[in-house]
C-alpha cells in the first residue's frame, strides 16, 4: 500500500479528506436555508457525492474535476447556497497532475454555470450572481490552482534532483570501476604473464631434453593459464561500461566458434526472426551462452554442447545443453556465473532454469519476454 510523507497510507488519507469535506458540505448546507422534500434530498446527495469523489482525485483528477463541478452546479440549482469547496480541492489535484489548460477551461465554465444554477432556484438575477460569487470565489479558485502548480513544480524539481544524484553516483561508480581495472592491469597482468611464460618455457625445455616434467611445474603452468584467463575476463567485466558496441545475438556464433576452437563439438541453431529484439535482451542472451559454454569448457568434462535460440513473437528462448559429467540428483553449485545469469534474466522479467539433464550432462534454459523495436 502506498504511504504518504508521514507514513499514513495514501488511500486512507484521501478517504479521510473526502469524508471530512463531504461532512462539512452537508453540515453547511443543512444548517442554513435549504429546500425540503425531493429537492432537499437531491441537494444533500449532491453535496455528499461532491465531497466523496475526492477520494480518487489522485488516480482520476479530470473525472473528479468534472464530477465535483457538476455536483456544485446541481446543489446550487436545488437551492443550497454552499461554497464549492470540493471543486477547489479538485482544481488543486488536477493542476498538480499537470492538467492546467483543462482546469482553466473547466473553471471558466463553472464561473458561467453557477449564476445560472442559482438563478434556477432564486429567480432573482442580482441575488443569483451574489450567491454564485459566494459559492466560488475567484480568489480561492486562483489560490487552489496556484498551490497545485507550486507543488507540481516542487515535485518535478525533487525528481530531477534525485535523478541527478543517481547519475552522479553511477558516474562515480564507473570511474571507480575503471580505476580498479587499471590497477589490476598494472599490478597483476605483467607478473602473471611472466609466471605463465616462464612455466611454459620450463616445461618445453624439460620435454625437449627428455627430462621428466615435475607435477608442480605442470600445476604452475596450468594455474598461470587459468589465472590469465580469469584476469582478462575480470578486466573485461570491469571495463564494460556500455560505451563499447554491445554484444548481442549477432555475436553468439563467435562464441560457438571459440568453443569449437578449444576442441568442444559445439552446434548452434537459431529459429525465427531475431531482428528488432531489444539490446538488453540480446546482450543477456549473449551472456547466457558465453557463461554456459565457459562452464562447459572448464568444469563439465563434456565432448559436445548445443546452443538453441528460438525467437518467437512474444518471447525469446535460449537453451544450452552438454553431455558432461553432471547427473540427475546432483544439485548445481550456485557460482558467480550462474547467479549473474539469473539476475540478468530476472531483471528483464524472464525465467531461468539450470540443472542436470535426465540423460546426463547439464542444461541451461532461459525465456525472456520480447519487446520488439521497429
């Protein structure tokens, strides 16, 4: 439930104001001279209705503006000399919502209609105009509109200030991310490269001379290669500030080709037309395929992998299967890659499923809603 500034639910506050205005209008109307019989009952209903309509003024400012105006004209015609307080509230709400022109036109119409309504009940032109002026003082009308416009401008400035703060925070986060990337590159890339090269040279020399390669040296070489790959991936992620051309559906074949280059029998099937798919969806599909194939190469001990992308009218489905060592009943360890995929998919309103297959191996399936652009 929406809450106002002081923690009071907005709907409850609106109803409290509406009931209070309705009660005040009824009390004012019934305490003075008023007609009896059917006209009195009709006027009382219109007084209460005009006040109660204010309960939905935030959601429907223009209908409430029309309803309170008609109720005010109606009870004036019925013989109730009561100020159009509910209409002033409606003017404030309509102007606050940004409907200034419509509110001005409606108010001019009200200023013309109220004397006619009073004339119906009084049959005295002078008294009718005096009663109409009392029912809707122009000064109060202008004040209500000015208050609504002032608050609308204040809210607009507050929204702009909040947006500026968010943009500043994002810019600072980007700058810090790039600084960290530079520090990592300067402090680690060179040293890791040296370790990797030295270990590979030592292994190569040992094999050429026929010596047995120590297991520790092989472990250092493999760890150097893995650390180099991980560092490159980390630096790419840190430098990905969305200023470079985004990776998307058109770049998925490159991922499959890379997987083939390292010895994985990878296939790609794309069905349907993917033109017009939004950049966010395309980027998410690329990241899902990238992370899935990376996990297959590193951890799955798989020989084959298949990537299937199905572009439908209202959704895009992507599925990556492998024939690795995963078996039914073995719960996947939720690593950073899997959590990242799930966060990306959830942010776009989609669904992700990652689990062992019944026939062996692992499957990653995601379905993303599509908002196609022209």
